C-alpha cells in the first residue's frame, strides 16, 4: 500500500476561500481531497500536453527528413 506524504504550504486567503467554495460545490469531503484531485488533473493535463508536443515534433521531423 502506498504511503502518504504530508505537504505544508502557504496560500493566500483568497485562494483558500476559493478552495473552500469548490469543496462545497463539488461535494469533496475536505480541502485535501479537492487539492489531491486538482493535482492529479494538473499532472494528467501536463502529461497529455507533453505527449502531444512530442508527437507533433516527431511528425514534423519526419516530414522534414522526407524532403
């Protein structure tokens, strides 16, 4: 079973209030659940962008080498 790590961070009050608003709106149990979900989504988006950029670069490179 994976172990959890505790991260301590400081955020502006306004951001904390926004997190609280989304916790309630999306029915998360607490801030930690919402933040974990947001981090997972961020990572997935970045991995998708990276893969898309790499695929696009390979595609352009292969077209250049054909000419």
